[in-house]
């Protein structure tokens, strides 16, 4: 039985719901191409800044048990200009696979010019990395996610400046998951990407020192242990906004992708499992999704989207949220 793995996200069609999310595996256009060739529906660049960034001191990443990873990379990247030069050679070789360019700015103006650059280099989708800090009106470093009025102004400004679809990932700590999702929708995001990660730490038991090299000693947890918290986040966000939802956090198999779709996501951004298993793992995930559909006689993977919320009350359980 031929099964159809394609998914629609607004006007975008992906050949399947597996997306290489932003991260070190998308540091160069050539590595994005490898994931496209392996079969991903879309591939994202590492988040790009206007100037090259060195990021935090080493170690930037710590491998943890159970498929988890801790990172405090501090957004190292080669800068949008160098990346764009490289993309000129590679863009036409990324076929049947959408290109997501993730950008970051310290101010609204910088974000706008970065998004315009991303459009020029042939991005099918632009991802604004609002999880990186901004510089506030008072000149202080702060989080885009804390001030929803500022966040709304940011997304509206970028929306006005570019026609390319905007997908926005946000970290949903501290009970603000639903209010951030609603703000992004109101401001014109074409899809929202809730990421349930939490701040985390790893300690060397011999010395008592944090294992991450950054000054704060803390970082972001990713990988398999996040899966069930992310399933909940997706189901809650899907019942709160009408724009498409993309899952990210804890997906490590084709059957995990199926579960995220059942929860209401239309695609899944994955990174950690590819760092552990390599690019060849994409093919295995695709085979698992096909097998699931074939065994059950389900012709289209999209038929699964949002089935679980049908068993849930319409209103989300607000206990968790501010
Ligand atoms: C080492 C590392 C670096 C990452 N860098 C970025 C980044 O630059 N920009 C971004 O939006 N997400 C970044 N991410 C987040 C991933 O795109 C993804 O959303 C997250 O890892 C959750 O998915 P996973 O559990 O499948 O890894 C990074 C993740 C990892 C593991």
C-alpha cells in the first residue's frame, strides 16, 4: 500500500514531517544538504547572527544518559554574510526539501534586516530565534519572551518586512506557554514551535564543578527525556491557537513523530537524536512512519493530526499556566 507522508503547514507542503531543527548540524549549507538528501521534509540552519559569534567557552555540550544532551552553545555561528555566500553554491542542490533559515537579532531593527537577508538567500521559511536574549530599551540584556508587548512588536515588524512564512520557536518555561503562543499568533506568525526545554545543570562529582564551560554553568536540556512534556505542550497549544503547531523536543523515532502528530503537531523539529545517531537515522525514522501507516491501512499521515485532543476537554487545564 502506498502511503502519503506529506504534510501541509499553511501554504508550505513538506514531503514528510521530519525537520532537522536549528543547531550545529545545520551550521553550514552543505550539512543541511546532507539531511535533505537523507530525506528530511525540511532542514534548518543554525541560528545566524549579523556578525560571526564564537559562542560560550568549551565545553559547550555535555552528553547525558537516556538520550539527553545539555548545551550552552551561546549561538556560535559564522555570521549571516558568510553563510549566505556559501548558500549561493548550495541552495539549488537542496531539492524536494524546504529550507528554514533561523536568525537572531539583539534589537527589532536587527531582526528585521536579518529576516530580509534570510529571504534573499532563498529561505522557504524564516525562524526567529526569540529564545536568544535582546538588548532592552534601558540597554540591558533581557529575554524577548518576558515582555509580550515587545515580542508582539518584534513579530509584527518582521511580518511587515518579509513575505516568507514565519515560524517562531519559543521556550515554554515558567507557565507562559499559552500566553506566548497567543501573542505570536496575534502578531502574525504562520506557525508556532513550542519547545518545552528547561534550564539544567551537570556536575562533575569529583570536583563539584559544573561540566558546562559557560560562566553561568547552566544550559538547555534537549533529547528523549523531554518527549512527554512536549506532547502535553503540543496538545495544549493546539487547543489554544489556530495557527499550525510544530513540535520540538524529545523526538527520537518515527513512532515518536506519529505521537506528536496525534497530539496535534503538523511536523517535528528534531536535533539531538541526529547528533547521537547520525544522518542515516532519518531513513530509519521514515521507514518506521511508513510501517505504522501500512500496518493500520492509513493512507495519509495527515489523517493522524490532532486525534488525541478529540479525547480531551476543549479547554486546557490551566493549573500549569499563568
Ligand atoms: C547543541 C544544540 C544546539 C542548538 N542550537 C539551536 C539554535 O541555534 N537555534 C535554535 O533555534 N535551536 C537550537 N537548538 C534547539 C533544537 O533546534 C531543538 O529545538 C531542540 O534540540 C529540541 O529538539 P530535540 O530534543 O530533538 O533535540 C539546539 C539544540 C542543540 C541540541
